[in-house]
C-alpha cells in the first residue's frame, strides 16, 4: 500500500503472470483502466444455514458494473496476504459479517471483461464459498441491495436475464452448479 496526497492509504494489488506467478504490485487505482494488467483477486459466495446463497447488488458509485447483481462479495489480496485472509477482511469491510468453513472450489478461475465505460477487469480470481456467521451489515458504498436466494431461481434468473448480473458471476455460477459445490440443500 502507498499513501496518496491526502495521506490515505491506497490499496495495492498483486500482479501475476498467466501461470499465476507473482510479478510485483501496483496501486489499484493505476491497474484498473482500459489496459488492465493481470492481477490477483477473489470472489466469494456466502451460504446461510438454510442453504441459500447471498447475492448482492453493486452500489451505483462502483467504478465498474454499478448496479448489477453479483456474487456475495469480491476483493483483492494485498501484497503478502493470503486469499483466505483477504476474504475474511473483505467480508467484514463490505458486509460487516464474519465467515467460516471457507472452501476454494475454483482455484484457477480467470476472466477478462470490459465494462461499458471501457474499464477492463483482468483477473486471476479464485472462487470461494463460505458460511456466514451473524447478521449482515453491508457498507452502502459497496452494496445497494442484497438477497438470500435458493439456487434454482437464481440459476433461472441468470439464464433469463444475464445482463443484470456481473460478467464474472455469469461464468462462475454455472461452473459451481455443474460441480455440485452448493449441494442439494441449496437448490430448494
């Protein structure tokens, strides 16, 4: 992390090769643009005690894909930070919640997508699932809406109206379902 001119700490991301080898770090604000370098990120799908999955709608103030529905939360591990540590940190920051039973069913997921504003997401983005512990208290700068949903209606919505979902979720969810990651309990 580096300090900006306002003395706030700026988030750094980890740059990686196509094979996942760490190449260095760079300020997040400099990486996300029209020619975004490949970097490390993560996605997480939270599951509650009823087997439902949390989907969140990105805040309208988000730089990329504002207002679209997506997985529970995403983030970037900082330099020297393991993905599960970053996941725990981001769950607290973004949703105000603790998580447990963290699993990594898609460790090598990678995607590249271009938002309507021209900003490119280019990420090696392992996909995790976790159990939620406690009540949600989402940060409105990150999440404008959220809902606990069963997978069958979620999958139907994803297929029927793909444009309302983030591009990474449109790729991740079918693969997670095909692998039976959520189990029969979440499909009710």
